[in-house]
C-alpha cells in the first residue's frame, strides 16, 4: 500500500471480491433492484421472536451465500469486519459467532459496509490476511426502535 495523495492510498496486491450475498426484505424486493438480490424475505421477523434476531439471521444468510458464491470455506476466512446500527453491533456479533471467525466490529452508520471493505482490503494487501469477510446490515424495525421513534410507543413520525 502506498499513498497517492493526502487521503488516497493504492493497494499493491489488488484484493478482489470473491463472492457476495444480499438478503433483503419485502420493500427492497418490490423495488427496481429486486433482480440483484439473492433472497427476498417477506416476513419482517424471519420466524424469529425479535427484529434484532431477524437482523442477525439476515446477516447469517448473507454470509452463507457469500461463502457459497466465493467457494471459500468459512474456516479459511482470517478476519471479519462488520457491523449494524445496534448497540455493541449485537446483530453482527450474534451472526458471526456461529462461524468461529475472528471479528472486529465496525460502527460507521451508513458507511459501515464501505469501512469494512476498506479495512478488509488493507488487511489482505498488507498480507495480514488471505481471506477477509465484510458484512453489515440494517433492519428497519430494529433501527427505528433504537434511534428514531420507538415503534412500540405507537408515536407518529
């Protein structure tokens, strides 16, 4: 890695995205990008008891899809960068724990995925990792409850 300018770096080893998984909800599945998603979930809780558990399940499905598409075994992933919009990156922590992959939680709100991809790329470029995983999620209901107007209050927006 070397600097091109004050805020720009160039990677020597050219990391690549070997696979990806995109699991979305009903609203995204009704939009113009619907053909680009691997799976559309129509139940906001995905059969779980809470929205937070559902968000974790979305991430787990996305990770499994990405691993299948890449042909990389989860045991060959050296590090995961990922996050969500909840306290302590709880959905991500629960989704990644079943894969037994080292995890560094990221919290960049809207930039979490790009931040995770950049950090994964730098780890690979620096030869600190051969394979890295970047994952993020945002579940409308869990984010609403956490940040904006808690849905259970029934308040108007």
